[in-house]
C-alpha cells in the first residue's frame, strides 16, 4: 500500500493490472492501471479533479446514514455460571459456583435512574440494556423485575433489551416472557456438537450443546428468526469456521450470527489461541461464504454499511463509545472483561457524585484517534480493536492489534477487488475506471443488511 498525503493507493493481489486510488477526504475511488500509478501528490489530485463530475455522478447514490446515538448499559445480573467454558475471559478458572453474587434490585434501579436521566436530557439518545453474566438467567427474578419495571416507565420505544446467555436454562416460560418484553436473545454456541462441546461444557464435563440447542428450540417457537447466535472463534473451530456458520444458519435460522475473536485471559494468553494468518484466512473465507449464502454476520454489518456508503465505520467497541457496566458489587466500569479489576471501575456512589475518572474515558482508543491508524486505508471500514486484549498483551491501553489489523486490511482489499470486478463487467475498459454505486452495492452479495432492526 502506497500512501500519499491525500490519497491511499491500494494494489491488488488478484487483479494485479489495477490498483485502487482512494481519496482520503470523501473516500471516493478510482481504479488505475498499476503501471500508471501516480507517485506525486499533485498528479493524483489532478486525476480526481479531472474526473470529479463523473465520480460525483456515479458515487453519490449512497445513503449517508446518521449514526444512532446509543447509550449501552451492561447489567451483570450474576457472577455465577453453570458452565465452565475453557476460554472464559471473565470468570477464568475460578470456581464460579462459590462466593459469586447476583445483582440486587437497588443496583438495577440506580442504573435505570441513570439511564432515564440520559434519555430525558438528550431526546436523540437510544438506550440498549444488555443482561449479562456469568449466566444472567441464574438471576431470572431480577431480569423479570427489570423488564416489568421498564414496561411501566413509558420510554420503551427508545430502549432495546438484549440477553446474552449460554442458552442452557431457557425453557418455554422464559422464552414467552422474553417474547412479550421484546428482549433480543443472543445464545453462545460455537458450531456443531463435537466442536462446541470440546470447549463449552458443564462442571461435570458434559458438553453444553444439547442443553443450549434445546433452549434455542424454545426461542424458535416463541421468537423465530428474532434471536442471534454468538460464536467464539478459536483453535477449536477455526479450520471449519465456514462449515460451523453454515450449520448454525441452516439448523436454527437466527437473525444474525456474531463471530467473536477469542479474547486473551489475564496472563495475555488463551487456551484457544491461533496463528494470526490462519485466523485472518478463516474470516475471509466466512465473508465469501456468507456473501454467497445470504448469511447475516453481525460484525460485517457496520463494515458493509461503511464501505458501500463511503463513510468511516464508527461502530467501535461500546466501551470506547458510550457504555457503562454495573456489577453485583455496585461497581461501575466500561469493559466486561475487566469487571473485577478495581483500577477500571468506580463505586456506584462515586460514579453518582463525581463524573467518570479520566482513566475510564476510552474514547481516545479508537481508530479515529490512534496515531497508528491515521495512515491506514482500512480505517475506512475498521471498527478498531479491543482495549482489554491490548492491555493484557502489551500492558498499555493504546495501540493496535495485528490479528485484527491483518483482517481489516485484507478485507478492504477484497471488497475493492469485488468492486473492480463488477466495474470491469459493465464498463468499457479504459485507463481510468470509475465505479458506480451499483458496483459498490455488489459487494453485499446476498447478505441481508436489515438484520439489526430487531425491535418489533
Ligand atoms: S486496521 Fe489496524 S491500523 Fe488500520 S484502522 Fe484498523 S486498527 Fe487501525
Ligand atoms: S475492550 Fe474488549 S473486552 Fe472490553 S468491552 Fe471492548 S471489546 Fe469487549
């Protein structure tokens, strides 16, 4: 990749005769023969100036979507879990059945008061409440009380509710309640039974697949196609990732599947650690598969929207945007993986009486501010990395993660190649190729893009 001050030049690996030239300011794109890549700033600027009208004409069909302002609240309803997944970065290897508490109503109520104040102060803000754990369904009465309380407060049209669960405790009563209160459910499942059960199991060593899929069956009855599956990517499923995703899609028809790259544990290692190149290749293969088969991958949504609309992706980790996490001990922090680390949280009383301390303002750790990202073409589509992973790997909150960078840089390259290939099929081949909005849209393939509108 060659970088000029105002432009990025991206060479291709498949279509080696061409390179993409991207204007940094408005992310407009030209394709130029690789033998004629301008090396001087002014020559490149001249090129864009010359074709300015045609570029505007062809690339202005996009919808410049206004980013929704979302205030995210994580309620750690329980620190206990009924599973003992090998890679859990939150509860680690501690015996999760002992000395672990459930959240009480006074903490939930305090968090709801904070949320309501925000919604009243800014009428453009939406709130997203995430019921989290441990396993949040171990504290079912408080989840019920929270939903019933919210139903009496009259702002439900600006509040989305989400439950992140291992699925093993879902029954008919629970699924019908979640349906009634429009709670979007995300169940963790890493693929087919043998793959899932090699890393996600109970304290007696029995895999979670059968219980989790039984729970999903109740969801299929109550809220068909209105729930998600979250698949953690690691050594157990990386070599068959596309097959696992196809299986989850065809078997359960979730609205979307999230692929979460494994987090490191506190020692900076992970039992499901994989080589960066293998990880990157698996994700690129999934991108190809899901384009063909029309499978909605949660993490691709913001990437595709940013790319086709030629806007920067600002779908950063919520902890770097606007997220508060409340623990059963009454601590307030940003990041779930650091919920037990008192350096990264304050007491509820301190939070209410003072503003959040500077070390908990993580807004500076996004590609928008990271020094390393400013000269990276993939900043167009990249939502940035994970501050927690960065911390446990390097001891510093700032910086970038090679494993994520590799993927976003190669994904941008792949998407530009797809635009070029679409342009070459419809345009007369000349020195300068100017893709149209339709050529950009072609990158979406069969992936449904409306899958996040889950509030019915
Ligand atoms: S790919 Fe890496 S360097 Fe580029 S914007 Fe993303 S985090 Fe930054
Ligand atoms: S910093 Fe990482 S672990 Fe923490 S909330 Fe963000 S993505 Fe999750």
